[in-house]
C-alpha cells in the first residue's frame, strides 16, 4: 500500500503556520499560551477604552454628598452601605434612583486597600469645563505645571474653593484625573472650582493673558516676595511640581516670578501649602 505524498515546501517558500497558530505568537507557543495572550490583549484594549470613556469615581462622605447635591452632576451609579443610606435620609440629602444598598465589602473591592470610603461610592460624568475666555473678569485662577500627585492636587482644590478661585488650569498630560484619590482629597471642592485641561500650558497661559490676566509664577528664586508685588485682578498664580518647580518655558511666559518669604528655618513648602499661602496673599490684595 503506497503512502500519500508529503507536503514538502517549495524551495525558498516560507514555512506555513501550524493550524490554530496566530500571527505574533512566539514560535513553539502552545495553544493555551496563545489564548492567554489574546485574553490579555483583549482586556488591555478594554481597559484603555474604559480609561478614555470611564466615569469619575468618588468615595467618602463629604466628596460624594457634595456631588449628590450638585445639580450639574450626572450620576451613573451610587453604592451605599445600609448605615450610609440611612444617614443620607436622616440628613435630607437626596439619593438618586441609581442608589444600590450593598455590604461594605462590595465598595471596598472596587477601591485600593487604603481607601477610606465611609460607606459611599459614586460613579458620575465629568463636570463641563468653562472656556478660558469665559472666566470672570476679576477672577483668581490657579495654574498647575505638571503637578502629578493626586493628594496634592486635591488639597489645592480645597484651598482654591476656600479662597473662591474661579478655576484651576492643568495640562491634559502629566496631571492626575479629577477622580479617585484626588476627588477624596478635594473633599467636595470639585463641585465648586472648575477644572480646565489644556493641551499646551504655554498656549493656555497665552489665552489667559489675552483675557486680561496677569500671570505670576511662584518660584523660590523669584524677583520679589509675592506679598510685595502690586497685584490686580484678573490674576493667575502658577505653581510647579515639587523638586523641579516651574519649567523654563512656563517661567518665560509669566509676567512676574515671585517667591514666598517665610521667617522660619524651613524655607521650602509642600506645593499644596504654598498654594494656600499664595491664595491668601492674592485674595488680600485684589
């Protein structure tokens, strides 16, 4: 009985893939390894889509209740423990139809292990941002030059709300999203201070100048103490990241560079503390 002819490749032809093999798979990869890789890539694509289109995540009593009482917020989902739901009712805070009463673990499993949720977890749409040209004519604005720590930015939002800042301007890249830890640190301030994301900070500062804003950058080597400058509204205060401070192009775009003189032995301040001091000085002068 004769054997069937072997399917030998033609000279110079590329070897064909094994049945079931996928392009991009490593040579010799098993079907299980290929399928695992495909699942990983599919999950990664889904995660990227979720980051682009996902909701703002908020947790903690003050953060969530402030959002619930903001009519501009569009709620997607609210999870509350039985105790937190009861407290909402007792304090007259309206709960949306999307409320789900859950056990505490159902909230904790959605957050980082050290997140203090106090029985409330909220998913909501981002708030609409005003255009720079629509900011108030006598407004006080903070501009953040690549400050990436969400806790610092959240604390800056609290100070901005306390001193009635008209907005905070950040870059789309190299800055944290207004969600999660930032929202928790802001403790409700996101409902009172608009966030404006710009693609290019130098162009954003130019737009502020075109709207009449004086731009003052805070720098340890500034030309004068902030308290000694003659300030007028509208005013934008620019703060840089701890360590590297303001970038060179940012400095060159500012109208003035000012420092904050302090009498004690420690001359450097956390950026959120520097923001609070700068806001206090500015508010007292404009």
